[in-house]
C-alpha cells in the first residue's frame, strides 16, 4: 500500500497516470510479488521484477509458478539481465555500467546489504 500511495502521489505531482510510470522491483518473494500484483491492478504496466538471479523471465533458470505468472504479464519478450540492466532500461541509458557496475561492488557494506535484503 505504501508503494502504491507513493506512486499515486507522484502522479499528482507530475500530472501523469500510473500507466506512464516504469517500475523496477528488486525482490520477488511474497512481499515483492504482492506489491507487483497491487501495482498491476492499479494500472502500472511497465515493470521489471528481479530476484537473486536477475530479471524474472519465462524459461529462465530458478523460476517458479508465481514468478512465471508475473513474467507472462510484465515481460512477454523474456528479457533477462541484472538490476543494473533494469535500471538502465528505466532511464534509457545505452549501457548498464553507466549506472552501477554491480549493485554490491559500489562500496555498500555487508551489513547494509543484509538490511536491504531483509527489508524486501
């Protein structure tokens, strides 16, 4: 609900619709897929969801029935990649390394990384 409320408020500020936004969700556990479901129902159509192996996509290793369901809806072209790739697509950069070479090689300590992973 908090994510949706934030996006709805952002829509008011920039005078756009939810369908105009592109969303990257890092985490495809119960919480991440719950947020994704809520966002899809609210009208967000451009979304990348990632798990520990990267962008969820049909046919990719490590998928399950829940991830497959979302992959069919949000990634019909079965695009794969890393968090950096998803963020690069989000801001239309030609290469992912212009954003983050690797999410955990950017000076983030293990404690902070663990806290971020536990929060999702």
